[in-house]
C-alpha cells in the first residue's frame, strides 16, 4: 500500500510552502511594462513578456461551452508591444495536463476547465488544446521557470499556470459585461465597436482588444500588468499595448450559440495564491435567507476552498460524484431531499434516508445553516474512497480536550512555526466557546512560555486570516494542510475538530432579497448552482453532443485462500490522493510469476486512472467497499441516464479477479448492478411524488455471449433440449440488435430483481483451477429508461430514452494455468478470442490518429470480428458515456500488467454522447400512430398475400418480423399515449368541477335576467373597419340623432330577448345533464 494519507498531505504542504517562500521573498517588485531599466530577478518580474493577456472565445460554429458564457482561450505573455514569444522550452512540453492537475489535487480546477476551457471539436480534444496553450505560452512566462521554485516538484508550474488563467477568467465575465449594457446574442441585431468597448470599459475599467470573424464577435483579449510573480503577484487591468482590434466600427454581429446549456460561472474573483483561496466577508451581520425551492449540489468548503461535496446519504466525499439535492420551501426556511430520502439532523448527525422526518434549514450568505449556525463538523477529512459523517456540533470535542491538544503541541514541538501558532490560536478561540478575553489570555500564555521566537512574528501578510466563526487573526494560513502537519506531532485529537462548512451555490434570482449580498459573496466552486424547478423540465429540440473520454477505474481484490496458502505477496500499491496504481516487481520465489522471469526486463510499472479502489485489506482505512464503488461510479452514470444519455459500465480482467463480485456482488454485499436498479426505482418513486406530469417506463433485457453465440437469459432453460441461440441484426438507425430478445417491462424493484435472479441462475458458470465459479460467458444486463413529460398548457409531449448497459465480461485465462480440457478449453478459447478482439478495438479507438477529421474509423476498427464487440459498438466509441472497471489480482504480475495496459489505453477512447430526446405535439403523435397503423395494415396484406401464394423465403420472414416489430412499437406507443391521457383526465376533472360551479351560477342568472337598456351609442360599419372616431354617431341631449339613420332596427324587442334567454337556459340545462350534474 502507498504511504499513509497524512504523510502524502504533509509532503504536498511542504512543497507548497517552499514554492511560496521563493516568490514571496521578492523585495520591492516592479509593475510589469513600467520598469525604466532591466530587472535582474526574472522570478520576481515577468520578462520579456511583461503584460499578461487573458484571451476568451465566443464559438458558435460549432458551439462550445455554456450558451451564457464565453470560454477560456489562454494566458499569453506579451512583450508590452503586441508581440510575444512562443514555445520557449521544449523540455517542458508536457502532454498529460489532466493527469498533472489530478496529481496536484486540482480536481475542481480540472472540472471547471472541462466546462469553460473548450476546444473546437474539429481541431482536436480539450486536452490537446490545453497542451498547446501550455507549450506555446506557459513555457514563456519567466516567473514559472523551474528555477523560481526553491523546493521544486516535477511539473508543479503547470497547475500554477492554469489556475492563474482561470482565476483571471473568473474576474472578467464578458457575457455579463455586455449583457449589462444591453448587448446580447442575436441572429439579427448588430452593434458598433464603440458600444462594445464602452460596455467593457464600464465593467473592466479599460478597453480590450476585440476580434471578429466574418463580421461577428469571435474573441476578446483583456490586458493585465503584474506586480511581482504570476503565482502570487497582483494583477492590474491595463490598456492593451500594441494590439489592434480586427472588428469594423459598426455592423458587428453577436451571434447566439445554437446549442448548449446555461450554467452559472460562479465567478467570484479568487486569490491567485497557489496554496489557498480566501473570501473576505463583510463586516455586517449575516442575513438569513427565507424559504425557496430548487435543486443543486451541497459543496463542502474547508479553509476557504472547496473540498468535495455531499453524496446522497448525506456523508462527505471528496472523490465521488456530487448528489443532487432538492430544496422545498417550508415556512421561513426549506427542507432538503436526496435520492435516498428526506434529510434530517438526528443526534447532531446530518443524514438522508427514506424514513427521516425532514429538518428545516436556512441559508446565510450562501451557506447552509441549521439553528442559525453555518458551522458543520466532521470527524475526519475524507480522502480516496473514504467518507466522513457530518455533524452540527463538535460533539466529540470539549474545552479540556482542545486544551490538551494545545498543551501537547507545545510540549512536543517546543518551538512552533508562526503559522502553526496562529492555527492553534484559532482552535482556542472558536472550538471551545472561549470568550475573546479568554482567547487573548491563552495567546499571551503562549507568548510568555516562548512557544515562538519574536523574530518569527515579523512580516505578516496584509491579508488577514479568518478563523472559523469570522474571528480574525493577523495571519493567513492554509488550515487544511496545517492540521495534517500538527496531527502527526500532537495526536489524532486534532482530527476531531476539523471544520466543515456546507456551501450552497445559490443564484440571486432564486432569492431576490439577497441579490446584492450574493454578488459579493459567491461560491468559487465549479459545480452547477441551485436551479429552479421550472428549469428542470426537459428542454426541447436537438441536444448538443458531449464529447468525453471513457472513464477508467481499477480495483484490486483480496487474497484468495490458495494464494494465502502459497504465501503470495501483494504486488499492488495504490495512492488514494493521486489515484495512481503501481505494479511492483515480483519475488523470484513465487511460482505463480514464473513466466515473468522470461522477460528481459522486469520493472515496476505505474499507472494513473480516474479512481483506484483498494479492496485488498479490509482492515485498511482506505478499503473500498461495494458501496464506495457505486457512489463513485454508478451514481454518476445514473444521473446521466436521467439526463437522457446512454451509459455503459463493463468490468474487465483475468479470471478470478473479482469482476462478477464487483458487478453482481452477493446477497449481503450487492454489487453495481443491483445497487443501480435499487437506486433507479427510488429516484423514480421520489420524482413521481414531486412531478406527476412525468411518466416513467422501465424495461429490462439480459443476455449472454457464450462461445460466440447469444442466449436469452430471461428464457427458462430446458435441459432436455439444445440451447436456443438468437440472431443478430443491424438497423441503419439503431445499430446492432438481437432478434427476439426478451424485453420485459418492470414497475418495481422487486420485479427487476426477480428478472436479475432469473438471468443469474441461467448463466453459464463452471469450476476451473483458477476460479471455483468462473463465468464462462459475457453477460449484458440492459435497462431501458423512458421519461415522458406532458405539458398540459401546450398539449405537447417530450420523451427521453436512456439505455443503461451493465456488462460482466468473462475473464481472460491461460489454458495451462486453468488446466482446462474439452468443453472448458473450447470455452476459454472463445472467451480469449472475444477479449482479444475487444483489446484490438480499444487499441484502434485509443489511437488519436483515428480521431482526426475526415478519418474513416469504420474501416479500421474491427467491431465485427467478435459478437461481443459488435453488440457493444455504440457503447465503445459512439453515443454513450462509458466506464471500464479494471479488476486485478494482487499477486499475478503478467495478467495484471496486461489488464492495466488495456485500461490505460481505454482511458484515451473518446465517445460522443447525445441526449436521446424527442419532442412531439399531440396532433403529430396521433398522425404518427395513424401512419404506423396504415403501414401495419399494408404489411398485413402483404404477408397475407405471400401466405396465399405459399411463397416462403427469407424476404417473407423479414417482412413478417418487421410487421411484428411495428405492432410491438405501436402497442407501446398506445400504452404511452394512455399514460399521457390519464394525466390529461386528472387535469380535466379538476377543470370540469370548476366549470360545473360556473355553469350553475350562470343558470341562476339566466333564471332571473337583468334588463339591459338599449345601447345609446351606435357604431357605423366604417368605425368597425378601423376608421377614426368621427365615424361614431351619438345622440344629442334631446334624444334626436346627430346624424340620419333608420329607427326601425333600434334595440332588441322584449319578446326577442325573452326567447333567446329561454333558448340559452334550455341549452345550459342540457349541458349540465351531459356533464352529469342536474341543476
């Protein structure tokens, strides 16, 4: 196992402190582009690129990034004359930007870049774009040279560059700057250059360089002068020097992005410090926010920066997918609900479960508050796959225990550093309910006992450090890192007093009363904000495809009994911080690794994946349970399904490596598939209670690929008959599909589990020397989720279809190791054939050359070489979000190395997932059903004609099959229309009741009519046609008309009025009778 987590944190803390010391040692830094002579120390002054230019894109063809935000282009060092250097250090032309950011814990930064730093899809991936910007411009920033870091760690200048670029981007919200001046994207409107520059100048303080393409806004460049280093210096907006705009003076178009999502930029200007991000709060008392409704994430904020979020059970997780919480207004506050159920505070613990009585919360300055306090606590800071329970009070911490921590630190350290001293002062001040006088007394005791030397108290930074609870001390320090260092010296008690603040990313429009306050205190998180319920309605129209790589995680199992018996050694190490997996060199004495001795070079191999699950030692604090795997992977992909994306998760690895356990699990430890099914129906049940106008339709299928044949696992097996294998067909629109595969509707978790158990019992398994219950086939469990949203106002229907494909692959195996013969040998041969083809497909898709525009991938990717890869074609490289779980054994060097290499290739595969959504009106749906019915009628006649003529053949069978398929589709459409009709009926019943009451009142008024006097004003036909009021003819004071007209048609006689009233009365009675309501 890798070094313990506190040691890892301590190493990073020291590295950060060393780098910070190097740049803060600059004395009297000069403002770039304002020096009168050359500056010798280029670690304190950016030269020759003195002016930094933050550039932004507005891409519309194709559309990139959110529709309400510009995107990052880069950060360029300018020579203060409009020119700049490029590609200054080829030795630092790094090609793994994402991995570097993850290595340094910059997952939030990476997530933000994935949203706002986008490449034109025709030019390559986002990763290639970032690599280009770093190599072209980042290597030319002098203050990021490796010599400027006194304790340099490899590649640590990379996160500094991207963090600085993103921080500057957040301060210049071009979309908001222009919108505030009334300049918004439009297909028809045009603007002048003066109007655009005036809008920028009003918000930024200076003009910017605006660039146009084909007469439309394309780029904007903001110029900054820098006082000191790029890492810790001060950026001052400046006038562009030597840069000219390319837009014309007028007629500039600002075209809208044709597709994309609207998202909050969460654009609080953040500190450019590389070790922490601080937010200074105002001096006024915080104002609680009243009730509101919406949905979003709960981000955990410690020490002024985001660190993970809460998952659906209410626990704190730093590496998993954030759960979506729904807030519902309740009195002066609001309640919270996740997919697990209502959220409540029970015994000081924050928990979300189905049996909870919801607790009422409030929000203060964008922070979740309970009983007026925004302070939450956790027993530990989670890391890797561990989770932490969240509490509302430091229940395990008393005044005496913290005093003991302080005393222990004093006795153990003897001489404390200045930052450690101020951190402990904060603990004394806040966590023990000391008064300020008591705190100052404790501080003075510290000074009197010479905890620190007077020389260490000089040179405080000007930015104050805010202790928890808004108590200000005159020093800024990263408490999250410092408490780790203290923990190693003064005991684990420090873990019990770690602060946890839950930041709710609220948008001002949800709370108009605090809009002004929220502008000054915004979340710096890159996660989506709480959004109103109205915005959760399915959008209409075509949804933009979202490109992304296959997500790859690796999981190592525990030793098997036979491995323990032979004294096998664990060859795997995993780092829970960097998510790296290391394969160690095997011991020569282990007979299981005898083949590895034949290699010319046996060396240690290191790989980095999205997550590394350590399931080898149950006693280890980082042990990954089944729930941890689901929280990290399954929950995220189920979120994508409800958004309308197809997903696929498949487990890959040698035989006996834990694939079936990970996917299926046991009754006591259910795996990914049963947990997904359970969570699916829990979400559906919760959603139906909140949004009754959305109907859900779930269908399942289960098949296996055995010896290159497909068998339906939901069809009972008859041992007296040979197995029935299904045929594969390929549709021009849907791709490969299995003919006659059972597609069963399910309405509850019990039904779906029944089908799953049925399929498991029919699956082919056998015992081999390597595995007592070896899967002899590839099993694919598929869930089809259809969401039907009916808009009662427009009578239109929106459908979302998502496919959840969960694949348990058979394990690769060596005949010599398994000692297989006969049937088992043939099974193993076919398993290896399909897995070999899968490897070739992965290798072809992972080759970046195949992703270049114009390359015909279909000619080189060998999908059809295997039944498995043919059926998974869409999931591997098409319309799907896909994840691979690489399961490895802890003691087999060769097999594990092979699996890790495949996994490393798979993470480079790019997919192109789109929201599978259809928008159709009621009339169009009826027409579609009618057309399909007519087509079925024609097919029926054709089939009947063929039968009469007794012509049998393949063509007739295909027509019959097509007819049967269309009948099934029509039946489903009729069922769905019936579901929509039921919703209409419920709505119309309510309207009907109101109409009855209204008609009763109308009938009463008709029984006792009120005489209406004859109209005294007549309007000529000319007036009706729209002429002037002079055409109106009025009577004078004597009653004579002011103009000649006939009196014979004046007014309506009393008899005619009575007759019409009687007719209306009879009609009303008949109408009430039709409605079932007698007057």
